[in-house]
């Protein structure tokens, strides 16, 4: 440990404290030598030296020569004492690790503060959410937003959009001319709103996870647990309820969305899911599929439900409901009519 009390000098002008003398010596030395001395100081001593260096007055060469004494050979007139704070910082960086320098200076030494643009901030978002949000906009607006996004993230967003729309969006991006500052400002305002919605969605992850668990249950189980949750916390129930979607809710979907949903679902799964269902729900599903497939399913259902495992029915219903949730998340369909929503 360096002993401050051993430094003696005849001060000129305002007397220097022992800590200020130590700072002056370090500032006068070359970085290499000064950095080797740092290990002899304690953490508290280094902090005192930093504070002293930042407020150190200008020291004439003859005064500094008397202070350094045995360090005379290392003394160089004009060693940068007028920029004391930066000089001591440079010495610290030479002899200490970045983390140690950060701790002493109370700042981030490695990187300057950087405020990312709204387009860079989108990279941390869910591509499905962004695609779903943009699906409501004009294709030209979508093209502009994609052109401004980081290319890797833009590609992910594009792949989440309906396949039939992708070529048009890419074509608009390729042929896009200069966008007026006013139009760009309006679009960027919308993007900021989208980021705020994303932040709110992240804060609601708890309700999303809860809904995902509940969506795996049977209808009677869902009704029971939601009733209990309502009694326990009406606020929590209100957060979770809009995110719950069961097979029985398919009858409330727009017809075009039901058609989209059952377009790639096999007839066997549809048949199994419809066993034991109400006539209203059955009709809403059968109206969304082709006439030939409908006749085949109706024929199978007419044979009754004898020997059918209820567990198989539950699995089929959950698989269809989960597919509806997935397609809705990517903006390919709506789970409810807009007025009902």
C-alpha cells in the first residue's frame, strides 16, 4: 500500500493535500509505470485519488519537481495536468480491468450510451405479433416498414404473413420511391404505438401463460377454474378470459376464418372433434368444409359414438383449437367477429 504521509514538499500557492500530491505524481508518470503502481493502492485510496485528480489545480513544473523527488527521471514537463480527469482515467484503464475501472469511475467505460432507433428496437419483438399488427395496414405501408427494419428480422416478419401477400409486398419494397417526410413520420408514429403494445404484451406474459394452460383443459374444467378465479380475483380473470379459446368457440369465428382453419385439418380429426358436439357447433364446422368431405363426415357421425374414447375426442378438439390460436397469432384468421371482439 502506498503511504500518502511520506510525501513531503514545499507547496507553492495553495497547499496540496497528500492525496493531491499522489495524484500529481501519477499524472506526471508515463502510463506504463503509473499503472504498475496501482496495485499498491487500496480501493478507497484509488477513489480518493480520482476525486483529487478531477479538481487538481495547475501545478508549475518546479513545484511538481519537488513533489516527485525520486521520480525525477520520469517527470516530463507538461504531462497533461490541465486534463487531469481524462489523464487519470487513461492511467486506470492501462492498469485495471474494464469492470474495475467502471466500479471506480461509476460509469460504463467500454461502451458509450446508445439509444437504439425504433427500427432496431423491433428486433427484440415477436415476428408473429409484428406481422399480425402490420396485416391491418396498407401493403405500401407494410413495404416501407419492412424496408426500414434490419433485414434478418424483416425476413422473419414477412414469413409470418399470408403467402399470397408476400410477393406483392416484396414488389412494393423493390419499386418504392422516396417517401415524404410527413408520411414517414406518420408511419413511425404507428410503429412506436406497436412497440408500446409489444411492451404491454410482455408485461402480460403471466396471463398468456395462464391462458395457455387453461386452453389445454375441457370446457367444463375451464368454466370451473374461471369461476373460481373470478371469485378470487376479478382483475386476473378479466386479463385471462380474452386469451382463452376452446373448440366450442369456433362457432363464433367469422365464416372465412373457419374455412381457413379447416382447410388443412384432416377429415378424421374433424369427425372425432365433432362427436358429442351440439348441432349448432356441428353445423358451423360442416358449413366451412367442402361438400364431399362434409358428406363423408356426416356419414361417419350417423353411426353413433359407441366405442369412442372421450380422451380421443378431447385431443382432437384441443388440436383444432390450438391450430386456430396459432393462425390467429400470425394474422391469418380472426378468432371472433370484430364487433364481438
